[in-house]
């Protein structure tokens, strides 16, 4: 059988090697529900403008629903000569209802058909990602109350820096994933424009109503230029970039918690259901789920690079190169959704190692910056206070003691203006209590942010 995409201009059929080389049904089958929904809306519009009769529209609609049921049950035969899911559905329709089925492609090209199907699929997939991000935010938020009293060392350059409340850490991730959700929503707006009706490249001479089709498919608007629409994959690249940032945030979280599970840190214990053992070392409890999250992020970022390279030199308008846009896009969504499905139960089920954290909390002089700011509040210039505290820390290090354990005369040997009130800011607990700025780890600020997110997420 000759492929339906080969018109009468061809004198012979395609080489079977070309059919195998050019097929996309092996990966675009997942678009079938969106293709059928778009086809039904298109047929309804054709009936409204008089290009189909009401009876023809109903026959097409009902037959497409039967085909959808067969695809749901995986009963529609796959034939490489039909190339893609769109031609499989159209041919199945023609096999059932003959010439009436052949009318469905009136005022439509596979170019605008595929673009519309992809936009609808991405729209739904972005909603899934947003839901997964919300669940992850909730998992972090639910930790805030149970871990409120725990103080952790915050790091810069992977060196201990200042003390923070554990919920301040959890809120930081909530903020990152909030920005991801904002990007998902913003990206979705540009995805949510209907391509149907631009046809192959120039539009159509037939009296169609693009706005009706867009409204039927819950698009916010229609695309404005047929040339641009036929070539446009910006919405896919933007989607891939948005997913890459989600992957980056998940990878950063995974890396941090991988470090935290080591004997050297011993900050957190992961749920055993998400860890694996060693084939030779019986004592091992490896954070494989987190390592895979870190590793899978590379696939998502690589897919963005693939799409960028795919489109960078394409002339307007449609080119067959664009068939290759779907595998990396699908893989990015599949990977991100898998990463999110693992992240949420790991966050919810992990436990902070409170005793080891507390035992080592005074190591690293986390209160040094607080001491410096105490001096600044007494009127000392920042640069002088910075140098002075460095010298005090050096003395404490040489004696192997914490700053709070230095006697007053040792502190006054550096500056006679230091008095006994300095001990109110020394030690990690006092240092945390000393914070006051908005967005800081001050307990009342952290409490305010927890309440803010409880209200925002409806918990």
C-alpha cells in the first residue's frame, strides 16, 4: 500500500528502508489522545462553516472515538508505511467510513496538526510536573515543624559558614521549586496557542474558523503567522529549558543529601526503601536513588542541547528535521516526572541525625560572623571588626576551644571594649537567635515563612 503522504505525483512507492528510516510511530504513538481530540474539534469546526455536513461530522466523531478505544486497548496494528500516529488514525478512519474519512484533512496539514497535538500534550505534561513540584514542596513544608528546633551548619565553598535552623534549609528548597512552578506556568502560556488552521505554510483559501477550534481545545489564543507557526519550536525549547532548571534543582538537592548521608557528615538517614546495597560489601547502604537523580539530570539538560542544535540552522518553514524533536522532549518529561516521584517520598521519609549534628555543631566557628556584627553594633567599623574576629578565632583554634569557651580576659586582650554581654551572641543557639533581617534564619522570620507557605499551599 502506498503511504497516504505520497500523492499522485509519485510514480512509485517508497523504498522499505526509507519507510523504516522515516517512521515516527515508534515514539509519537503517545500523542493519539490529543490527535483524536484535535481531529474531533477540527471536524466540528468544518461542520460549523459548512465544509462538512452534520451527519458527516457525527460519523467522523464517533469513528474517531472507536479508534481511540482500540488504541487504548493497544489493538490498532502498527504499519511503518503510515509513518506516524496521525496517519495511522486517519487511515483507520478511512478504512471504516471511506470518503467521509478523507474529508477530515480539509484545511489541515500534518504541520499544523502535529504542532497542535504537541502543544496539547505539553500542556498536560506541564500540569503533571507542576503537581509533582507542589507535592515536593509540601513534603519539605511538612518537615519544618518537626525539625524546627534543629540547628544545622550552612556552608559556603563546602566550608562551615553560619548556623541556620533546619526549616530554613527546607524553605530554601520550597523557594527554588516555587520559581520552577512559576516558570512552568509562564511557559504554559506560550505553549497554549492553537496552531490548527495555518495548514502547511501559507494558510488556506477555505472559510475556516480558527478561533472556534482553539476554544474547543481550551487554547487561550491562536498563532498569528502561518510561516512562523509552521517552523516554530520555541515552545518546545522553552519547555526543555524549564525542565532543565527543575533537573538542576533536583540534582543539587540530591548532591547535598548524598554528602549528608556520609559518615563524615552523618546529618541525615534516608528511607531504606530508596537505598541499595553492595554486591560485595555487606555493610553498605548506598543512596542510589539520589545518585540516579543527580545522574538523570544530565539527560534532561542534554535533551535541551539536542533541541537547540536541531533548530539552530533551519530555514523557514517546516523541515523534516523537526520529526526528531519529540524523543528528547518526551524523555525530558518522563525523566523529570520519575525524579519527582522519587524525591517526594525520600524527603518525607528521611530523618535528621540530631545527636551527631548537635555534637559537632560548635565546630567551625559558626558564630564568628555574629561576633563581628556584635562589635559593629558597638560602633566598630566592619573591616576592623572582621580582622579582629579573625584573630580571636585564630586564638580559639590554637587552643582547640569554641569562641563561647574563651574567657573574657582572652577576648579583651584583643579589644578592651569587649564586655560580658558578648556571650549573649556566642554559641550557635545564641547566634541563630541574634538574626533579625527579613528572609534570615531568625526563628520568628522562619516561623513567618512557614505560615506563609502553609497558607499558600493550603496545608
